C-alpha cells in the first residue's frame, strides 16, 4: 500500500480541488459541500471535478491504490455522488486489468436536503488522453480523422448511456432533461459530444452537456497564426465559407441531409469551455466567429448552407461515405477563458497549460471568462 508521503498531491481533492467551494464548509468533521445548482460557476466546477475523478480513478488502478488509500472517490463524493458504473475498454494492461475511460455517477443527496430540481440525477463523465494508455493515442488520431463514432469505446459509451436512459424511463413517468449530465475533457469531451449528439439526433433527448477543451481540427488557427492582419484573415475565412456554400450546390443531396441534421440537433446547445491559447480547441472559436461574420454579411440561406458544411464531411460524401451525424454544431454556448496567468509550475501560460482541466474548477474571479450563445441561423 502507498503511504501518505508517496501520494500524488495533484490527485488529492483537499489539496487540488476547488478551494472556494471547500471554504464554504467550516465544520468538524466537514459536512458535504453546499452547491448552488442554479449557479453556472458551481455547475461548471462540479462537472470539471467529476471528470477529474475519472482520471484519478484510472490513476488509482494503475498505481495500485486501494481502499483506504484511493484518491478518486472524494472528487465525486464531496458533491453527494456515488459511483455506479466504471466504463472500461476491452483492452488489458500488462497486469491483466482493463483500462477505464469514464464512469457513471448517481446523485444521492442527504435525506434532510432533497435533490434540487436543477441538480442532475446522474452524471456520465469521460476522461481525456492519458499517455500511459496507447489506446488513447490511437483514438486521438480518430478525432483528427472524424471517425471516433465508429470506434469500440464510443459504442460502449453509447450502450451505457442508452441503458441508463432506459432505466430512468422505466423508473418514473417522464424523462426530465436535467436527469443526466454529460461531461468530458479533451478526448473525453469528443466522446461526450458524440454520445450527446446521438441522443439528440436519435431520441430527441436534450441532455445538459459540459465539454472542457473539446478538440476541433480546423485550419482556422493555422490561418490566424500565419496571416498578418485581422482583415486578411477575416476575408480568407469568408471566402472559404463561400466556397463551401458553392460546393454545397454541387453536392445538393449532402447539403440537404446536413441541413436536416442541423435542424434536428439545433435545440441541443452544449457548453464548450475553451481557452484562447489552447490550440486543441481553437477551431471552435474560429468556427463560431466565422459563422457570426457570415450571418452579418450574407443572406440567411448562404450562411445556413456554409454553417452546416465542412470540407471533411463533403469529401466523405463524395466518396460515398456520408456521416450519420455532422461533426460541427448548430448550437452551443461558448465559454472562453482568456486569462494569461501562470501554470502549476509558475510558468507563463502555454498552450499545454491552457489545455489543463484544473482551470475549470476555479472561481470566475480567477478567470477572464466570457460567454456567447450561438444558434442556427
């Protein structure tokens, strides 16, 4: 067993968790943390902490930390959640144990404080890439190629969520949209995005979704970096979108199909939490900014056509391999952190530091946070 001196302090909730929420508790022994479920900051912090718990769940397994030395449970139990299922790959490590990539948690508030109507009944959380797991690296490549939905991990996540939805549907008269939250970081955000999009597209279930540093492969960040002025960049982006709209006229069946899918998905608006300096998710910033520029300069039909099309999806369509769902989003709330603080080592914020999950359980006062809701034009 690990001794206290050997524990990874970054995995300890009491040391690395949301200090501003923990400071609300001043009892001995500490009571469960009080959460305002109507407050966006609290909702963001809880979602981020639960995702961190899925990372540490895997760390506990690989570092052979067993009860009472496990560190993961405090990341969800502090908010009155209990672990009901660990989501695992059908991949074994050298010790013959399966890698975990996520988990399902049930909210079990104390008897004296019934569940708040805005609180989730369940949270389905997915961790991001861990370099110790070669499967994660393989799936990162699938994100780049936009083929993640076809992988076994995605199918396992779909199966687990579908089973959970069916269980809820049987247990009560109606399915409340706040019953299940989806959340993930980086690769896990892509996974949550995929299953959330499927729930909306296939079953009409609009699940609250919290995506931290979601990857978006796009030429937008490279163009922004290489071109000298805002005017040149803006005009090039506009020209590119007009080309897409023109190609959409040629590939009219694909265009009509994508627009119909966008209409179906439009009520679902996941929360995207991105950092301006994070190259992994800058594509989303560029995409939504370009959409806004198109809507301001051109007719609704042109903007709507270009918004729903991507060069990758059009290429697949031309090859006879239409996607079941677009990888783009018709609606979203984009939360941008532009703070230029220091990372955990005191170094100036870099793209790598800007991709870290821990920024998202900090209070808003420590972030330079702005948000904007984007909807289908």
